[in-house]
C-alpha cells in the first residue's frame, strides 16, 4: 500500500549528487531515516529553497551535507540553539534539526529541554543508534543497560535515557517515535511533526550494525531492525497490549500532540502591538 | 531589516552608560537580533535591547546558557540578519568554541565582552583588562579575529557601529572589548549615527551554477548566500573547499586558511584605528587602552604642564594589533610605559612589537589605575630620560 512510485517520490530530487556516495556504513539505519525525511518533505511540497537543515556533530550530523537545501553543519550539541536563532530571524524558512543521541541528549541536552519548553516552530529529528559511532563506539545516554561499548568494557551500568519522556516532561508540543523497519509509518510520523505548528521532537530508533552491533553480537542489520521491531509497542495499541509481559516495550507513533502557543508567532504579535503603540 | 535606525535624530545627545551606549550603537548599526544570557556587568545591554529590538522589528531572546546565546546569534546571522551577543569573563570563555565556528565558516557577528576581574568567577562587579589575549586566541586552532577596545562611553557607541561594519564587510566575528568601569560610567554621547552609512555584507548574486561559497576573489572576501535566494549551499565547521563542502585535501585546506588571514591583512587600512596623543616629540610613550588610557590622557596633560615630554599611544582596534603605528609612535621615545589592569598582556604585545623591555604598572586588584599613579611614573621616567 505504501509504494514510492505511487507518490512519484524520487529521492534523487532531494540529494546532492556531487556528495554521493555517502559515507554511512553498510546496514546503518540513518540512510533509511534520511529517505523517510525526504519523502515527507516531498509529500508536503516543501520548497528546497525555503528549507534549512541544521545538524550537529556525529554520524547523524553528517546527513545535512547530502540534502539539496540550505544546510548548516554546526558545532557538537548545538544545532537546536543555532536553529533557534535562524528560525527566529527567518520565520519564512522551514527549519529542521538533524541530531543524534549523543549530540542531542548528552552535550546538547540543555538545549533540547529548553527548545521543548520554548515551543518555537522547529522539527527536531533525533536519530538514536545507542552509540557514539563517529568516534568509534563509545557509550551514549541511550545505550541499553549491560551493553558493551569501547568505554563500557564491563557492560553499561547507567540506565538509558528515554528521550521522548524527557521531551514530553519538558513540554514539547509534539513528540513521536518510530523505528526504521516501518519506513512509510516513519515518513507519516515525520510529516506530522513537520506539520505541527510548534516544536516537534521525533525520535528514530536507528541501528549501528558495524560498531554497536558487532561489539554486542547483535547480528546483521536485518536482525537488528527486527529486534527493534519486537521491542516497540505502537501507541495506538497501548491499551490492548498486555504490557506486564513486555514491560520494557518502547511506545511508538505520536506520543504527544497539543496546540499550545508557538513562541515565534507569540513574540511577533506582542512586538507588533508594542511597535504600534506608545514608546 | 538591516536599515539604519531612523528614530535617532542627527543631533541627538543623551546622557547614557557605556552598556546603554552599546545597545544604542548596535541598533543604529542595524542590529536586529540579540541572544544573551544574564551576566554581570553586561546585563544592561540585554535589558536595553529586550525593550528596543521589538520596537524596530528585531528579535531579542534570552537563551538557556552562554553557549546557546552565541549559537543563536550565529544562526540568526546565517539567516542574513545582523546579530550580536554580550557577555563577561566566564560567559566569554563558554562562547569560544562557537566564536571559532563563526571565524571558520565566516559568519558576521558581534560579541561584546565587558571585562571583569578573573580568573574563574573572579570579581563580577569589578573591572579588569585581562581578556585581551583570550579575545585573540580564545578558540582552538588558527584563525584571525577583530577586537576593538573603546575608551569612553561615546566611543563604545561609535565602536559598536564600527564593529558591525567590520563584521559585515569582512565576514568575521568582531569582539567589542571594554572594562566594567566604562561599561557602567555615564557620559553625554552624541548619537550621530544617522549621518553614517552602515555596511552590509555582500550577498551572492548571479547564476547558482557558477557561485562558489568560499571562492578566492581579488579581495579575499567571499560573497555570502542568503537562505531562500536559491543557492542552497552547505555551511560547515569542518575545513572546506571553495564549494563549502568538507575537504582535507592539503592544498585546499592551506589555501582557505591563508585566505582567512589575507582577508584581514589586505585591508588593514580599513580595520586599523589608533589614537596618538603628543607622540611626535615624546620622551616617554605611554601605551594603554580603555579606562587606563583615559587615566593616561590626564597623566599626559599633567606631565606636559610640567614641561615633560610624555605622549600616549592608544590602540582602538586592538586585534589585529597596530604594530606599524606603535613602532612609528615609539621611534623616538626613550622609555615606554604600559599601565594595564592585568599581569602583563598588553606589555607582552608591546615588547614583542618594539623588541625592547618596557616599564609597567600592573594593577589586578579590581581597582582602576589612577591618573596620579601614571603621572608619577611617567614623570620619573621623563626626568631620568
């Protein structure tokens, strides 16, 4: 039912061909996430000239260079802060942040919670592969407990961060999560995030086969993706799934959606009233 | 959006503090975005602009930390809007990584650093002049930067305007560096910006196919692509080629870094600014900046009244350092005196520039150097000369 050709979507229309081949490892889920994002942009007919992609440092951060748009590859952990300045200065642009679990939750964690709270119109796409892949496979805030990484040779003893719970608690107007197994569903989730009038946080459970998978004997990419699929619990079925049997299942789909006032519009409205009145 | 503020009349004069003058100068220069984080003794700039910017169609935002404030300023400037932040010591340290990004990716922006006593939290309400080296070398790696050191409230106003002109003209971060004394000193300032034409960066024009974001033209300053104009370029903190895309190709890396330095060196006549007071016949040359230079002017007057030939050399553009001008001013001086509110940062630059030892007054107690302190030392040196 979800066939690319029916939507006349050609991923090549949105990629910088001069940057191909890309540098992602075989089996990496980030390419699938990128395709879903570009497909969502296509469906929404967002003009490439009006599209600004801001990304941080890490494997996810490198994706901006592949997109035929106004792209900004900024400092580690700070893409949300750069994007905040860009979106406030240029409300005519469609600003999307691409970030990873380390970039967004560790070094950039403060910016995430305040972006959620501020509710400026931005879409934050966090690709969660449970590891610092670019630097060789160190433990990240989302690494599952007991997993091996190059800096947890005894197994990870810290609990993993639930990014969507954090974003929800911080007040994000839109929160969603999806796995790369369901590309059309992922595309629809990203679309819903892009259409949300305020801050939208979308977590994509991606897989790092080459580094994280290899270190933990998780098998090939299809095996890792199938394991992710078995670990999730779509929000739509939250009431029907017998959760006690799967206490760790990650909820997926749209987890939060509300229409509290968007920061930029509220600021501009207040400023217009001030500029029109007495000084 | 970057037009000069029309509400400032030709002959307006106002009693304002240094930080207030900074805010007025920024708006007059066309600044329409400010992101900041509260820190003493610079917060008045943010407070003033939080009221003023929305009146002129601009945006003020208080960010969650100093790093985010610097990042948001660069983000706004990447969008094409003149942008500024203001901070003090600890905040200036936190901003350094992103200042390096602005230098490397060539994003115009202005950073105000009101110098307070340090290191670390130091003395938040007391002045110092100890961030001269940090302004130049604060971020990692090799990069050039412009730093301006105004010496009065009026000069904070005019140098804030010049900071934007230089940032836009040369696509570089510009640091406006002044001490807590002039930040919170009040003086009457002529708000004469309406008579000026503000510089705006050169925007890319022409066909997309032939546009290269970091092309090495004759003036070494690349034209910037504004998002929305159809160029769809990539901006990165990685070393990049003329195309803007990452490269580690040795020739491309070398060529681009050389151009960053050439970009400023080639245009030193537009960047340099100094004040030379009674330098022509000076036996004793005082070299000072900021409030110390203010005290030195009085000391020079007092010495001259006694018939002592004392002069003052004051860098207004501090980085790149006006080395040729200092060498010319000091050519005939028998002694050089450097009064400064740190342990020897200006002394280091002056001695390196002149190739000889200088006399110094180093005060780092959180107090300002007085005219009497400088006059006494200068007179003693003049009499011994």
